[in-house]
């Protein structure tokens, strides 16, 4: 198993992509700490699913946009498992966002999206850094989005936040590299998750523009995340891997 003995933190681990990452990491031997700021019932279910696979998992309630919460999240991981090797910055504000022209976006909503989607990844990365630095090794995987490459009508704040993640990843790759810490992005296309179903009727999504002619599923992202979390990608940093069935190419 590629991640045997490793310890991974997954933010936004209650369902959707986060749950898929937790299960994928566990199947490769990692001990998993699943995190969310709400929806503790689903987070508990994620942990139970990991344990049903024979894996080790714990759950932590934390708001990644809070520095105190992020530090507590990492401290709880260290106290339970003694180390942290992988951070997947998956937590994001997406569920419940309503499309609207940029000039109608409430500034409080803009701030919330930026605080969680960008500041949250920044803070969580700072929280794990001292431990990864001491180990001389670490892997960080950030979640961007296809919309950075294509734009998305009525989603200015979300698109901007995902562009911010790509910029942050590139900047931190330069600073983290000397410590042998790799940081990369994966950018999913429109994916069939609970959050996406709340945003649109996924059955009506036009897959004719996607070369693989089907809707993306959370499991489609797991392989790339595992690759970037493992030693197989030890000479890859600052990159963004677009995983959308070929809908957008760069």
C-alpha cells in the first residue's frame, strides 16, 4: 500500500469529495483524520466507513478559516497519531451558493467564500507546516476547479477563490520546496455530489461537451489525490492537474 504508516488530514470530510478522499487514503494504508465545521453526523459516518475497511480514523470539528481551530485540528492529529504527512485542503463553500450577477453578490457571502476557500487552505497549511518541516517531508493537495479555466456565469466569488488557490499553491511550492514538502492542486469539473445536486439538476448536465461523455463522480478524483499524496510524486510541486474528463484542456 502506497501510504502505509502515513497520517492524512482531510478537511471537508463529511461527504462528497472529502469522504471519497478519506476512503481512498484508508485503502492505501493511511491513518485518516476527517474534519468539518458542521455536519458532524455525516463526518461520523465517514469515520465509520473508514473503520469498516479496517482503517484507523478520527474525526475533528474545526473551522479551517479559524487559526485556532486549524491549530487544534493538527494538534489533535499529532496527539492521536504522532505525525502528519498529508493534508488535503478540500473544505470549501459551494453548497448553497446561488448564481447571481457579480454586482448582486452580497459582500458578506464574498467574504465567506474567500475566508473558507482560500484563507482556510492558507491557515491549514501553516498549521501543518512545523510538523512537516521537522519531518523533512510532506504532501499537500489543494482543491481548485475547472471553473478557473472556463469561468462560470454568476459564480464570480467561487471562480475567484479557486484562482486564488492555484496562485497560493504556486507561491507556497517555492517556500515549501526546500523542506521537501510538495504542494499541488487538483481541479475537478462539475461532479455529482450532494452539494452539486443542491445547485442544479445533475441529470440534465450536458455531457456531450465532455470527451468521456459522462458526469464526473467523486471517485474519479481519488486516484490523482493519492498519486499527489504518495512518494510517486516526490518531484512534482506547484502544479494543477485538471480532472474533468477532457472538457477543458490546457
